[in-house]
């Protein structure tokens, strides 16, 4: 919970492929015709390899490219006869005869022939031709060396590879292989990598990535285009909150509004005063809450474990003599604790209470809310009314996020790249903290006049922003567009904090001044009401 003034205790109230040689034609032009009655009956079109004929309603898809990509997919899936038949019927070959010859020569290890054919496949960029030649001749060199033909390998290195005058560092590394076989290991090259069809297939894959796509059609190009289309549909889906397994090629994807948790499933009523803070554990199994009644509760499904601030069991005391704590948190690996102190410092301990670090920055005025990145390298904290400190522990370097108004709380994204900042002016700001901090988006609509209200990331890919509000509702926005998607009624007091379950994407928890915690789920669930004596848990299918 954020502390706004040094003289007061921390309260919540705020002041102010390529294995395809078998499918290559022997005459290096088109695949051998396949006996098929359907193919025999259909008219053969004239060769339209160079035509700019288009298909599709918008006229932007070139027919020849479309057919080549389908043919490539058929071969990749192992449907060689179907691929050959499509080439024959369409009159559009996947590759030119020169490219087919080139690929076969690489597969057969005919290195000199493949270098010669490379000049004939239609690549005009000399730099690409040189790089492709280097890959081929490097493989030739390594195979000769593997066969202990050292003289021939040196001849290839001196007379064929070196004259290309590229990748000079690599040339020196290859030369070292002649002197020391251990250089194979240093280069990441094993004996298995320099012999057999597997190694040559890898060379073909590298050549395919290097050569223009129009010359050698990329492997899995159709799959890539379809995946991009699904990514676009998913990104445009305002309410997307499901796993990728629900995406289908049969229809355009669009989630309904009911994918957002908007129905009260449970009410947890064990606290005796306002509930100020709550958060799900990383594995989504536990929910921790703290209250003005000076208690903290860990909820495990339907079991309550409770520690009282005055009489509960204490495993260890982490303290600095004469200095109070304002905020604290766990290291990502659970092996240490960090805290913001009343003397405006940040302290770190291991689990046995030994001091690891204690840091006090030049510009630090106050340390309230805190977070630490997963790698443990950066500590983030509110350091004064309108500023957040980004401290790089290793580089001993600090940066500031300067806000336009008083900061009440913040939340760090799961990928450690974004920060969600709540302001006293009833706005929530999203900052990108990679490199120099940059304001990305703003979210408005919730109410905040007196209390610390906390927000969180949530849903699939953390594509939603949820926040409490003083008008007793939970607000949910689309993270990218900033659109307010829903305001959930149900509480009878200010909603102080929300937490989205990181594992169950359809579960959201909210804590309120009405002394309850609500667990929200999908509105298509129909659970019967039942009471439990331990913690007075009520299952509901309504808003109260």
C-alpha cells in the first residue's frame, strides 16, 4: 500500500526442407507425370509462369505465387504425387529446372557443379551469390577434412573460399580446424554435422533462407501466412481471452463478451474490516488478502489459513534497528526479501535474515510500492509523489518515470516490460519501461477521490487491464485499444484492489471496503448457492 506522507503510517487513504530430393525430377524441369484419370481428362493450360493473373475478390493475390505456395505445402506435407499433379495441371512449376538441378547437386554433394549452377538460377545480387557460394564451399571443406583429405581441403580453403573475400573471421576459424580437430567443437560442428544427407539438408535450409524467395520458395510459407492471418484476427478480437487451441481456419475468429470474468462465483467473508489488498500466487492456487483488521489470510480453494499480526506464528523477523518498513516483496526465486524503509532506503535480505544490500539513491524521497523483475536485476518503486524509480542493481544506474500527478500505486507486467500506474487524477497510465520509459496508453472511467485504488494486468497474454473503483464496481479495459469493456457491479463499498488469476484466465478477484472478496468467473457458469462454515464462503450466480 502506498504511503503519501512521511509523517503518517502507511494507510490506504491518500492525502491531497528439406528432405525432398526424392521428389525432384530427373530431367530437372517438371515432375514426372502421375497416372490419374482426373488429370488425363482435364485440359492442360499453357505455361503461365510469367503471367500476372490474379485471384481473390480484391485482386491482390498473384495466381502463380498462390499455386507455388500450395505446391510447396503439399511437398512439405509429404504429398509428393499431389504436388506433382498440381504442377502438371496448372503448368506452373514450383522451381525452375536450374533451381531443381542446383538443389539436387547440393543434396548429392556435387559442390563444384552446384557452385557453377548457382550462377544460372537468376540471383542478381552478387553479395548473395558470394554468401551462398561460401556456404557450399565451407561444407565441401569440412567433408574433405572429415575424410582426412587435408591437402584437398587446404586447396579449397585457399583457392576457392578465401578469394571470395567475405567472412574473414570464419575463414580463420576454418583454417584452425586443419591444425586442431578441437576447433570442430569450438565452431559447434560435430562429426555428424559434416556427413550424410542430414548435414546437406541443413545446407539447403540455410541456402533457402539466403536466396530470394522468388527463386527458392520458402519452406512452410503457407503455414506462415495462415499463422499471420490468425495472429491478426486474434489481435483484432476485443474480448480475446482463450488459448490458441480454439482458433480455427474454418471461420474468422471473434470472442464474445462472455470470455471476460463478469459473474460472481464466490464471496469470501472472513475479514472483519475493509479489505485493502489481495493477489493470486504465481501458480494461481492461492489468494492472499490483507485487511484493516490487521490480519492476512491465505485462501486455498476452500481452506483458510490465517495469521494475526499480534499473535500469529513468526518464522523470522527482518528488520533494521530503529528503521520501519513501508513496503516489501519477494525475490522472483523466493530466496530473498526486499523492502522499502522509512529512512528512504531499499534493503535486501536472504531468508536467514542476512543483509545482502542496502541502497539509498540521490533522488529518493519515499519508498512505498515496490516490485522486482524476474531476473532480479531491476527494482522498481514509488520514490516520491509523482515519480517512480527504476533501479538497475548491477549497473548501479537509476532512471525515473515522471508522472503528471500524484501516484497511488503501480503494477508490473508478467514480461517485466510494462508498468501500470494509478494516479490520483482518476487515470491509469501504461508505461513501456524497456530502455527510456515511454507512456503507451491511458485508461479512464473508474472513480477515485480519497483512497488508494489498485489495478492489474490479466487475461490471455495480459491483454486486459482491470481496476477497482470507489463506486463499488470493477472496471475492465482492452489493453491495446484502451476501450472500456465492462463495469462489474456487486460490491457495496469501494473496490480497493483486483487480481487476475495468472493460470485460470477466466478468474478475477476483487477486494472491497464491504469486508468481502469476490471471485469473478464467466457468466455462463450456473453454480448453486452453498454455504461453508470455514470462512463463510458463498457460491453465487448473480451480482449479490
